[in-house]
C-alpha cells in the first residue's frame, strides 16, 4: 500500500490494514483479494486490535495544528562547522540533526526509533530489484520534483553529482562504494571524468547503475549522492548554497556563527515515509560560546534546543528541574576494550569472561559523565534493529538483559581456575581514554595481574601503532557509524582488517556473510539472526563492551514531538507552536 501500512489484523473473515500516511483503516476480503471498505481516521493510525466489539485503532497525532513557527537550535559544538556547505564535501549538518534539505534516491524512513532503520525509496519511485547477477539497478524518478530554484529534477543530475563528489571528496562514503565504477578513476585523478558506462541516463526520469560486482549495501551507499542541477560548477562552492529538493533550503550561512533554513517553495510531499513535510517555517542553528549560555537561552525562551557536550552542575540542575525537557540519545557507537585471543592470558576464555564480569561499567560511564554514557555488555548498539538487550556479565543476571553490577567473586574464581594470576598485561590507550585506562589497569592489578598502560597522545598514532603490532594484548576502541548490526559484528571476521582481537571462526563468518547480504534490504526481518550472532560473540568474549556513548538534548518548554533516529535529531519534525 503506497501510503504506508502500519498494522494488520484479522477478524470475522476480513483483513484490516491501517494506512498510516493515508490516515485511514482499510478492510480487505482475503478470498477475493480486494478492498471492500475504507474508514477515514482523523490522525495517523499506528496499531490495530480486533475483538468482539469491533476494531480498535491507536493513533498518532497528525500535527497539522503545529505547522509554523521558528525553531532555534544552539550549541557550543556548532563552532566546528564546516568551511563549505557543498553537499559533495560532506554533511552540512555535522552536528545536531538529520539533513532536511538535500534528498537522495533512497533514504531511511523519517521516523523516530527502530522504524527509522528501514530503507525506503525517496527521490526514486521504488526500490528496484537488481538484475545482471546483482550488478545492475534501474531507478525511475518520482514525477514533479523541483529544486528550490524551480528547476526540475532530472536523472542526469545524479551522474553529475557523483562525478563532482569523486573529484571533490575524499570521503569513504564516496570512494569506497563508487571509486571502482567504470570511469571513476578519471574523476578521482582529475583527468577525463566520464561515468557514462557505469551510470547510464535513459531520458529525464530513468537511470541505471552498473556495478563491477554485487553490493548488498548499495541502497545505503546511494544516500551519499545528492543530485545537483545542470550548471553546478565542478569545484567546491564554499558558502554558496546549492539548490535543494527537500522541505528546506539554506537561506544564509556564516561559518561558526549561524545557519538559517527556510521552506523550499517548490517542495511537496511525495512520500510521507521518506520525507514528510517539516513543521517549523524556519530552522536556525546558532553557535554559542559556552554551554551555560545555552541554558540561559533555553530558560529565557530565545532557544528551543541545546545539544550538551559535557557534564556540568548546570546540566544536572536543569535535568532535576525540567526532567521532561531532557532527552538522552544513544549514538550509533560502542566503546569497548579489545582482547587479543591469541596472546596470554586472553587466549584463555576464562580470563576474557573474568574481565567482563569484573569491570564496573557504571563507574566507566561516570568517568565519561553519567548522562553521556549508557553501560552495555554487548557490541551492537541500541540504535539498530538487530539490537536485543543481553548481558550475562553481571551480578544477578536475569531476562531483562540489564547490567546491574560487577561480579568480582565470579571473576576471581575464573582467574584462579585459569592459573594465569601474575602474568603481565599491557593496556594500550589513546589520550581520550586515559582515565578509563587507569581504572582498567588498577582493576587488573586487583585481579592479580602485573598490568601497565601504554598510552598515545593522538588517535592516528594509536591506530597506526596497533596496526603494526599484532601482539598488542588489549586496548580501548571507539566504533562509530554503526547503522546496521553487521557493521559491528563483521569486525571479528577472519579476513576483516583491522581485527585487533585476532578472533576467527569460519562458522560465524558464514553467518555474518549471509547477514551482510540480507540485512541492508531487510533490517527488521533479519533482526533475530543479528541478535543471535551478537549473543554468541558476546559469549565468546573477544572484547569487553563498556558503554554506548550518548548525546544530551535539552528542549524548551514549548517544544513538542521530539524524535531521534540513528543518533540524529529529526529537527524538522519538532513542534514549536
């Protein structure tokens, strides 16, 4: 159903379907396969239940009465804003929220929670089935879409956009998936840039991508290609905005000070799932000098959203006084300690289990700032559909999967049984994890090991040294950008580089490979298998998961409909009136 089925129920010989974006409930005769009734609903139906009394419908407010107003977002981190707002150079909104200006052929569903991991067609009318052995995809554009300057969207705009991105960008989001296309080498090398053999334009509304090999992540990777109209120069446009296809366009930009978005007069809703209309008439991002200044702006009513970056007494006070205006948002990330399973003492699974039982994850979270870290026992973060909370490494484990407290008694028993007490352990650490590393070294000494820290001043030096030193026993790692469970699970693959854990199980590799083929197009349908792999690897303990990093959003009293998906705010869906 094109307007978005959200629930299905069966009663009295009929199938009832809620059409979420059509604001109606439909009755289908399953014997004939035809619609025999349709009931309008004032709001968006979200769920159905049937019984002797009829059909019960749960709804979400449509928000029609909240359209309009000016949303002001402030943050000290906005000072790190990019020098360019050219979408070929990277995300314009590097801090704070999802991009409501530049649309792509495919996108994630624009909704909060796990439903926001679903891939949907955006500028494309549908997600095509691959042909030619999984190497060819033909897209048809939705009709009637225009840029914010009034020009129509055309198929050639995507080939032009990819050519520009290959010439201008060094981003892995472009180079890794598209750098091997026929003709891409000329673009990257600033020679003759001709993608006509790999991105075939067939009229104003059809284009075909020819890949050198099947790519199960292709629909995700397409989200990096933002179309640009004819005449867009093959150079970085800096602070001059490129026309947009989304509900907003950039009106003005002053680096490290101000970004103002206003409505795109040519936008219309072509897919409520991919790109619903925005609520505010204007969205303003303003840089502030200090986080405390942001609190003053919120309380004075001159700002609507503050993204806090550090734990302070003022933050704690605000959270105590205004708990409903505080939003703790997990990032698409996990921070953990890798354990080299080929080096003593971590070649003994009992020692790996012991360290997982012994570590006080709440204390580690407190070192980061309790609001900014959520203890975890597993590597897959809660932002993806393959996440199912699981924790065996806790005192009093139960079906909730929550971590409660360390179990030092069990940890010491495992170490005693392993006979490894007294061995040397070197914990590698970048400067960002100095306090966490000091805690871990102290814990290892309490457990009977001769532990010390090997620290590095910068991440780049740390990673380079790790990659050259396969004998490293243990070290701290942050893994960001996990949009699918397989992104994280795949890091323990036998052939994955860098696999600092040196964990290898061909049987698990086969399961991960299958997940990698299927999860990108069906994250919900593969969630159970992803969770099962996550549990098995957690039980094998090649690492010690510690925390899921969080960012903290604070909203003014007038803001409603707060949502986030995949660690990004859906700012255009906020109500400010």
